[in-house]
C-alpha cells in the first residue's frame, strides 16, 4: 500500500481558465515530487502583469516606516480608493520575505490588518485578505504563526456570498494549515471541518477547487489520522467528494485532481476505508479509471497523470481493506474492463510518465492477489507478454511485474498452463542475471511456483543452463536458501 506519502484574483486581460491552467502547470512539479515524498506545497493567487502594465508599479522591499505609512493611510485615508491603493502597495511589498519579516515584528501591524479585514467596506476587506494571502505563502514558519489572529475571521468568511472572496480565504487557510500546527489547533475546535463541508455544496468550480486544495492540506497534517480524518469521515464530505469524482460531462479536471488527492490522504491513513467502500468509492474510482483510459487514447495531454496517480493509489489502498470480499462485485465492473483500462494506462505511462508505472502495477498486484477472476482476465486478454516487456524499465518495476505473475502462478496448474510454454522462462533467465537481490528473489519465487505446477518447465530450465544462472547467487546470504530449494526442485521434477 502506498503511504508515501497566483496579481489580482481576476486580472483584466487574462481569462479565468488560462490562470487556472497556468496554476496547474506550476503545481505539476510539486505534485510529481509529492509522489515520492511528503512536501509542503502552497498556492499563490497572483498575476501582477496587468497591474504593472497599468501603473508601472514593481514590487519593492518595504521598510518599517513605509509599512507604517501604508497601514495608517489604509486606516485613516479620506477616500476608500486611496485606502485600497495603500493596501495594494503593502501587498506588493509583502511579496518579499524581507518585508514579511519586518511586517510581523512591527508592533500592531497584524492587529491593524485584521481590523481592515473585518471592516464593513468590501474593497478594504478584499485587499486586506490579499495581504494575508501573500503572508500565508511565506516559507518562514514564523510568518504563518503571526497570521494566527486572522484565521478565525477567514473561517467565518467561508460562509459569505462572494465566490472570489471565499476562494481567496480557502487558499490562504490551506497555506497556513499545512505550515502551522498552532493554526490547526485553533481551527479544529472552531469548526473548520463543518465549514469546509458547507463549501462543498458551492456551485462555483473555483471555490470547489480551492476547497479541495485546503482540505488536502489539512489531511496531510501529522496528526490527521487521529484528530482530523475521523471528523472528515463523519461529515458529508466523503459523499460529496465521490460525487465530484463521478465521470461524465460534469466532471471538472481541476476539482477532480484536488479531491482525488484528498481521498488518497484519507485512504492511506487506513482510519476507516470500509466506510468509503460502503459509500461506493471502489465503484466510482473504478469508473473514473475507465474514463482516464479512454482519455489517454484521445489526447496527448500529459497533465492526466495528476489525476491518474491519486486514483490508482486510492484504488490500491481500498483493495487492501479486509472488508472487501468479492473485489469484482464491490467494484461493480467487469474484470476485463478494469484490467484492459489499466494496461492502456501502463502503456501511456511507459511512453509519457515512466515514474507512474509502479502505481499502476501496484494496483494490478492488489487486484490479482486474491482474485482468480482478475488473473483469468490477465490471461484471456493475452497481457502476459506486454507485462514482461516492462521488466527492463527499473528494478522497482521488475519486482512488481514478477509479483503480479506470482499472483497468477499461485492460483494453480490451470493458470501456470497459460504461463508456460511462452516467453516467461526466457524472461526469468534474464532477471536471474540482475544484481538486485529483490528482483532475483522474486524471480526465484515465481520459478518455484512454475516448477511446482508445471514440472516440464523445470526440464526446459535445466536445458537452458538454468543451474549455471543460479550458481552466481549461491553465496548471497539473502538468497542462499531459496537458490538451494529451487535447485532441488528443478533436479527432482
């Protein structure tokens, strides 16, 4: 089971979809890295190009006196527009870490900003929220801690009417949640989970995408399995998340990506995967897998891996749940459709995203481990040879391919009859030449099963210098016993 775990909101001259596309592109690198390790990722809603073009203003580092001047002007200016411009200037300065540090250590600065955030003037509220958003994106934990007095208000504003303002609050909260345990300790008893559950019913796609981001940040907290995930599972969020992942014309890619990652963090915690299964998670994700397989055949869009990765992981984790008895029945899909879709994705990954091959193969392992019917599908679709072609990709891929083949072989003589004669024996003689002990060990296990159920394969192995291939591993401590056992099996078959 895998446990490994952006100027104005709406600047003129740049469409919403274009901004979201750019933001997803910037996220791609972080998402890719997150496949291998847990990373703090933050979002920034900013695109200053139009503003700079209009006013010729470039963000500069602000000193203490300038910060004080802008805050006083924002508080006591004679006109609302003048006060708003002061906050715009402050926000630009807060793009610099140096200004952020000066701001948080300046006495009364955060109190003044929170006062502007809670004013009854919409323009000042919005600009103050944008200043907080800049601060929330800081890489310095002290800055996130300094924003603590504002978080309760940001949470309250999630029930507002402006979708732009709600989106901004969600991204700001998401940035702060992942950085600061103190922020999470304050927000949890104040009802952040119910507040997020209320947002999930928003008709606005931008709000839903921001919600998915904020929730995914919350679910990555180290205390999530004990203090957060049970609360999330007890809310209406799981049902709504699964509805938003239903394939069809209403499926939005950006929203689906965010909530698929949310489900990934929940399922790998193993808190209560049985509950997700009763809500139809296996069926929904299985259908989404089929949809993704169709999509990769129609498009060259490499961004599809952003959704494919968490979907594969969620399915893999759910299939390890003891409550899943008849896998095929729970998924409500024909075995061959699932296996065929998975191989379409594996071929796509091989060409476009080789790093995702282990994700797909781990799911195939979990499908075939306890299901003769999925093993039968693998054989009836003639997919053994395409599987063997993946062996040279990497040691990790080789081990997973061999594990899947072991799942098939252990089902008995009828299954081994489809594995030999064929290219399997030749491929296994090749893997015995590998230096990686895990690859060799898995090859030995597969050969042992094959010889047990197809003794004639042992004779062919001896004729093809199999004993000599085994001899090179006789002195390796981790393999000695298995090498000796296989030699005896081959000689006495």
